[in-house]
């Protein structure tokens, strides 16, 4: 918690310092350098530690599963191994514990387990963390456990820059449930921000002309972004695909700050191994409708007429401005 030059001497290159302190209160804490933060934190110098209560705590319940996530963001050019240290907001790699989906383990629990998620944010933006299939209580913050009177059930909670949130819930719904940041561009990685929207554009003529000069040219984004998960294109070294991973129904259109909570009735106590994909019971999965469909409703420029305007638009009015004749504003 000290700043170099203010609370202590800075650690020179090649030297080792010892930090000794008393863990006064239980909770979840983050650590990182306060020296040249943009450089050192951009390089990933950060971490977590947890102080557990010695005895039973009135505000900290015992749990069966306890998971810790440190949110990280990096700006790394494709093919590069060194993060850009001068980036402030425009990051292109969003990760949990420096890992991105599908290269991150699922959260495996038994049905009925009490589960705790500890989420710390040392990126330079906030993250609304969302859990599917369950409701949780925010039971702890950076300042310690929250009073029980202040807790309410949520499915999304925002974790601001430098904050920690502790979430408790009962895993009472069997299945595979998404757990992710709810900012849509944080569940995608290595994406460009200057690609125009090509949906609905007839680009065949332009592409024909371009391919005369660049035979391998291919328009991207004409069906949105997820269609890129169906393409097999070589990537530069040390570069992550924008969205990748395969689930039981095909390509998973998520990446980055995303993982899966797997709740199983027959999972053994203490067994964190991946049980595989959930076998959905018959009648619980959406299916294609092949019957007749009603005619689509078309929106007209003047509306449907069900709510006619109460008054006609006003006529254009010419506004004239007269400046005061005197040099002051005494006549106003």
C-alpha cells in the first residue's frame, strides 16, 4: 500500500525487499506496484491474496467452492510479445487471471454447493460481471464483508477500477451457465475498432475490383462478427482469435472475459475436473419452427395510425435578433 518515495524507498533493479505486516482483517485484497504504474501494471505486475478468518465470522459464511478472478487488460499488437505501456483505454485483450476463453478452466461445482466468486479489477475500466442461471449476493468489498441488511439478490454487479467484489450464491440449477463481463466488446479479443459496418451492403462489385490487385482479399463483417468463428485463417504468433471455442451446439460466440459455470448433481466433493458438456433433458432446448409464420409487421413512415398525432407540426418561424443600441445593457 505504499508509494515509492512517499512511504518507502523504491526497489532498485536486481534488489530484493521484504514486506512484513499483520493481516488485521479477513477479506480479499489486490497488490501491485505504485512505481511507474502504467509500465509495470501494463506488463502484468499485479496479484491477489486472501486472508481467511481464524474463527467463525458473523458476516463471512463457509462455502463449498471458492473461486478467485483478477481482471486484466493488455494492448498487444498481433505477433508481438510486449504490451504497449502507453495505452490508457483502447486495450485489445481482455482476460481473467491473464487467461481468455476457451483457454480457461470452467467453474465446476456440485448442485447445492454454496459458491463464492472473488473478482478484483485492476484494468482501466469498469466491468459489469454477469452470471447466468443463478442469483447472487454481494457479500464483500474492498472494505471487508458487507452488512447483511445491505445485501440484495443480483445477476449483474459492476466492478469499478481498483475494486473487489465478493459474490455468494447457491448452485441450485444444474447445467452449463455463462459467466462473463457484460460489456459486449470484452467478450471478444484482438478486434479492430475501425472496421465499417458491412451488414446489408452489396459489396460484390467493389470486391471484384479489389481482388484484381489483391487476389486473397476477403470482405469481413458482412454478416456481423460471429461468422468469423467459422473461418480457419492463420494467425500471427502470440495472437488470440476474437471469438473461438466449440460447445455442444457448435461455435461459442464468446471469448475474452468469459467462462462457464458447470453445475452437476453427481459431481464428487472436492472434484474440480471438467465433467464435459451438460446433457440437456428432452424438451429443454430451443428447436426450429417449421410451421406457418404470420406476415411480418412493417413500420410505415407515418406510423400505423393507431396513435394519430394530437397536433400538426408547427410552421417554420423566422427569428430576428435585435442588439441593444447603447454600449451597455442597462435597458435589459
